[in-house]
C-alpha cells in the first residue's frame, strides 16, 4: 500500500486529490458480539465485500459465553461510511451488539510473532531490545530468534521497525483486539 500511495502522490496531476482523500479516512475499531454459530463470519464478511468496504484487520474468538463470539474489526473509512457500516452490522440477524470504539475509552492489544536474523555480534542487542519492549524470545536457533510481542499498535509497530534493521524473514500479526475501559 505504501508503495502505491507514494507513486500516487508523486503524480503531480492526481497527488493532491489522493492526498486529501486519504486524509479524510481514519482507522476505526469496531467490536461486534455475535451468535457463535455456522455462517456468521461469512455473513459479516459478505456485508463488507458486497458494499465495497475493506477490513484492515479482523479478529474473531469465543467470548465469556460459549454461545457468543466477539469480532474485532479495524477499518479505514471516512466518518459517514463508518456510520453506514455500523448501521448495516446492527441489522444482521446474528449480531447481538455493536460497539464503536471512537466513542469512549478502550484498551487494545495485538500479538505478533516474528523471526529476527541474528549473528554473534547482534544477538545481545536484539535480546536487549526484547527486554526493553517486554517481548519474549520463544525459540532460538543459531541464525534466528523467534519473538513474541504484545501491546498496542504503536508499541508493536515501533518494535517491528527496530527489528527490521536486523532482518525479519517471517512475521505474523493477530490484528487488534479491544474492550471498553472499566469505568
């Protein structure tokens, strides 16, 4: 995405138009409590694809009640489109509750597993950065460390940027999960 966006912005005839369009779009986190049964995820994903909305990240898992699952969706859309998404989600039969986290305080976390290239001369520095970020080394080989890090998106992004300096051949992210803060 960054490469395509940079190419668009370098094009003098359309750069301003694209720049203004992307500035209006912001990341939004939506939590959806749904019935835990066959086809619910497909219906939610179908609602997004049928209307041309893009899901930046999607996380689904069981909730406190085995009959319910919680979906956490992150979307990059303009305010009016976000309002449409929330209304459409609320209309789906298997949806119990939709929480829009732009209204109020919430806590978020993301889990990342990544492999980082190390040499004898860089291993100590990578381990020190893991300590600073409270990341866990979960597997070790002569040339790679497999690291687990959890935190908000800002912390995770900063850690990944630092690890990129050493080389990251493999990486996977769960996507954001979120709950409202306790009042």
